[in-house]
C-alpha cells in the first residue's frame, strides 16, 4: 500500500508481501443480492375513531379519540429521539471500527520495532506467532523504501475482503465500510489495515480476521441501542410531561369549556376563565373569554327581541282593532262643526294613523324573511313623487321639498320595496324637521337626488335637520338601537337596509354633510346574453 494507492489503500502494483484483494469478495461488487432484496412489509392501517363510531352506530363527535394528542406527543418524541440516536450511531459505529483497527495497528507498530530490530532470520517462529497472537492478526508487513517486508505470518493469506487505510479515510466511505463489515462479509473473511510505520517506513499493515471485529461491533451496537432506549424513554417522559402540563392540559380545559358553553351558552358560568399566561395559549383563552362574553350578550339580546316580537304578535290583532275603532270615531268627530273639534281632529286622525302604521311596521320587521324582490325598470321621478304624496308633504307646506333627479332615470328594483325604503328615510327626515317647529321652507328642506354611475344608480335622501346623535351613528341600521330620534325604535332604517341588501345594493350615511344624508347604491341586474338573444329572436 504505497502513497499512490487508492483511498481504500489498494496497491495498483503488487509486489512481494501480502496478497492483493480477492475479486470474489471485493466491495466493488456491492452487496449480495440476498442482502439487498428486502421485501417491504404490507400493513393495514388501524381503524380510527370514525370507523369505531360507525360500527357502534354513534356519531363521530361523541366518540373519544383513542389516540389523542398526549399519546401522539409521546410516540413522536420517542421516534424523534431514536432518529437522532440513529444519526449519531452511523458515524459512531464507523469510528468504533477504525478505533479497533487502530489499536491493532498500534500493537503491530510495537511488534514491528521488535522484529525490525532483530537480525534477519534470528526471530524464532514461536516468538513471531506469540507476537501475532498478542496483536490478533494473521500477518504483519511493513513497507520501507520501495519494498514490502513480511515481518511475521502464520500462513500467506490467499485473498482479503476489505482494505482499510487508517491514514486517510472519508466519513461516508468509513460508514459504508463499517456496515459492510457488520452485515456483508463473513466472519472468516480477512481485512487488511494499514497505518503509520516506525523507523522511517512508509506504512505498516496487518491482516486480521473479520470475526473478532464483527463481534466487537455487535457488542458496541447492543450497548448503543440499550443506552439509546434509556435516553429516549427518559427524554420522552420529560418532554411529554412538559408538553402535557404546558399545552395539553390547557387545551383539554379549553375544549371542555367550549363543549360546555355550546350546551348552554346563556349560562355565564360556562364562560372560560381568563388566563394570566402571557404566551399564545393565554392569549387564546382571553380571546375565547371575550368572544363567549360577546356571544352570550348577543344571544340574550336576541332572545329578548324574539320575546318582544312574540308579545307584539299576540297583542297586534286586538290593538289594531282598537285603533281602527278609534279612527272611525275620529272620522265622525271631523264632521262636527265645533271650531275646537275641527282644530284637534286632524291631529288625532294623524296620530292614530301613525300608531296603526307603527304596529304594522313592527310586525313586518318581525317576519322571518322579506320576499325576494320582483325587479322591473322603475321611473325614479314617479317613485319620488309617490313618496311625497304618501307622506303628505305639500308643495306650499312648512317643509321644503327639492327633487334633483336626472331626466328619464330608471331604477331596476321592486317598486313596492323601494317605495318602502324611501318612505322610511323621508319619514325620518320629516320627523327630524318637525322637531324644530315652527318650520321655515327656506331653512327646513328635504332633498332627493338621483343619478347613474355606470351600471349603478345612486339615490341620496338628505335633510337640513339637526343630524344624527353619536349613539344613533354607532348603532345605525340596528333595530331598537339605531333610532334617529327620541322615542323611536330604529325599525325604519333596519327595514330599509334589509330591502336594499336584497337588491344587492348598499346604503350608508354620508359624513360631513348638513343634517343627515343617506346614500343608496343599487346595481343593475347582470344581463344574460343568451336570454337577450332568445328574446330578440322571438321578437
């Protein structure tokens, strides 16, 4: 094995000394077929919780998971520690093999000093065999200059299975050769190892049997496996306990609380307790507590509104009959010629009409769902004029009326529903202006404008009144909370917003205007080109 040898220490020019590597067991031929062909095991995945639920006839949500988060953490922790141990074992077994050969070479180094110092041929064969037994080698040779000298040998080996040059071994080749030594070659095969030589020699080499090295490597592997299992169990237990205390138990507490809260969200005792933890789980608990508190409040409010709607529905029939009777009596009072009666009768009639309209509006809002709009092209000018007539805003009345609608502007809407929207908005404007009586048409005005912006028609209803309060702005379009005046219910704006949304439009309050300005944007319906072609073809 010269300096010109390959990384595995093979001499391309054999001379006297130890024989070259035999071709039958050369590593260049790779692993034997019986060692390479390992069939894959076919396994059937275990049946999960869902399958068990199906067999038992129970819903999957009611089945406790058999392989929960804690068990998965434990198994994964052991698995990852074992993977780490395997990654450590690969270079360690290669290093153990090289260390074992290095120890034999160190003993051969000492023996070479003794054999080289003795005169040629004066070392008895018995002493040479004792030296070989102490080394555990079959032969010892040394290269000095350009010649190899066989210092001691039991018998000349015919072939070797592996060549190892301790002076220059790469990491990956060392790992590959170590597993070849452990799994591929037979115990009776020979290994040639080369190392530094004494007394100016280039290298000293020994030939050893693979059996003792394999036994030592198997003992080392069993020890590593035992230590790895102990370390894995201890590490897995520590990691499992830590994760269980820090993460799994809080998660179980949150899950249990969510399940209990779902069963009875109105119970304030079911709201999760706010945590003092500063990590992500603490934030999750605090956010969950806030969400559950808001949800419980919303549910309580919805229940109150539902109870209110039910109560109104029960009394509506009798109340409306009473109001109709009062209206008939008020109509008779209007025929009396008494000046006092003539003065107060119109106001009484108007108050009764408003009371009846309020009952009908409340019931209309309490319906489960508004009907889908029957959209047709509608003239905006005619729609605005009917709104004015419905609310009795006279041209010469105390409240001014301004209309600024583009000529010929049409709106693709349900006529009755859009009429309700505009009536609710204009009625609020009229009530806001009447609160500043006596009214002046030059100061107290209602303005309705309309224009087209591409495929969207924009309507604006504005007044010059006092505007909306802060509370009304915060709860705009919310029933019973977003009233624009004292004593109101906010149903008018809520109904208007619902009807506009049914048309795919938007309604909102325009900021920075005098009084209150509501803007309505209604898009045109998408046109089906195929239907349009069919209509033209039929025409």
